[in-house]
């Protein structure tokens, strides 16, 4: 138990340290002392700029990372597949595409983009279930269907970046994962909807644990399997969709963090879900901070850094799965 507590304490301490480093580093640099004094007094002009420009970015990246990681853990419980992740199986891409489509057609509804993202994510999740389910969920078929849906929605979403032969900027931040120019309004939206999803998710651990059994066994234990799957999937879609609407399309967070959690904490979702929230926040904040500082003043999107990390990790997991199945 002490070891597991130490994992949570270490992860939380790293998250705080990276957040402080991210706040101090950039075109405006301040010391820890000046940062704290400026926040308390409100008299330091540089700290006020950091507060208005850098703090929202840090908070949005942390909340988006936590939402994506917890969403991945929930989907893996529902689908009984450690490779299930909102970015890989198309939920994030579906959320981004529907949001882009609706905002393009109805620009005056821009502030409703999180709702459109949720609807798009739910539709993509429905497609994954309906096309991969026969008598039960087939893990390999689910991943293949998810990859196909992800490719379809990603291609459709990217098509909005072009008009004839002219490249244009994105009509919605859902196709990008650069956290620059985030505002406190983005933080409030992410904190409201993402916070609701994260709060509910922490109470779903016992259901996730029971879904690890065969459906017949879970039913004999009194679990309404279909209803539970729908509830958990709805929370997972909410988290992934809101993170995509505000933070952009980032893959592999929901794959990497739950896998690390299972390695260090085991398969108990009562521990895995809160760890995923902390670990996801840390991972995305680290990716954004690295992308912002390594080639300053240019930026590398967090999605590119996560792809560089997550692609090889996915291959490693597939190889390990093949060895276990032999």
C-alpha cells in the first residue's frame, strides 16, 4: 500500500513541478520567488502577463490530458481491450469532425462546439460498437474498425483546411493541438464539462472491475451489463469530446497512461482511474511544455510529440500481445 501511495505522491509532485517550470519558462522568464510574490501582490507586470496568457494554457493542457487518459481507461474497461483509446478508435476524430462541420455551417454557434463534439464522439463510438460487435466484442476487429473510422473522420476533418487549391487555416481548434492563445473562458468550459466527467468517472471503478469478468458472471453478480457499458461509454465520450473541442486532437494519451498505471498499480480501477487523471495531466503538460520550449520561439504541437512517443509504444504493445497469445 505504501508503494502505491508513493506512486500517487510522486506523480502529483512531478505535475506540480512541471506546472511551475512551464509557468516560469518562455519568452518571459521569472524566478519562483518572483512568480509567487507577483501572484500574491498583483503588482508584477510580467507575472500578470504570465497569469493571463500562460496559466490558461497550462490548465487546459492538464485538464485535457486528464480527460483523455481517464477516457482511455474507461473505454478499455468497457471494450476489454488494452488498445482501446479515443484517438485510435476514432472517437476524438469524430468529435472534431462534427464540431468543425457544424461551426462551418453555423458560425454563430461557435460557442456550442463542445456540445457538437460530444455528439460527434457519441456517433463515432456507436459506429465502433455496431461494426465490431457480433456475438461479443472482438478485440482485433474493434481496433481495425476503430482505425478505419478514425482515418475516415480525420480525412474529412482535414478537408476543411482546403478550399479548391488554396490552403486555409483551420476553422476550429479541434484539428490542432497547439495550446497557444487559450483563455480563461477555455479553462472554465474545460473545468465545467471535463470536471463533471472526471468526477463521475472516479465512482465507476467498481463497475469497471466487474466488467473484467465474463458477461454471464457479471450478470450473476447483479450487474446490468448493457446499462453499465452505456453509462461508462457515455462518460468516456464526454471526456474525450470535450478535450478534443478545447485542447485539439491528441492521440495515445489514453493508451500510454492507463498502461503505465496497470504496470505500477495493478488492474484495480479504483486506483487506475485517479492515477490516469494525474498521469494524463502530467504527460500532456510535459508534451506541451517541451513543444513550446525546445525550438523556441517556434512551437511543436503536443499531438506531434505524443505521436512520436505513442506510435512506437503501440507497436510494442501489439508485439507483446502477440507473444502472450502464442
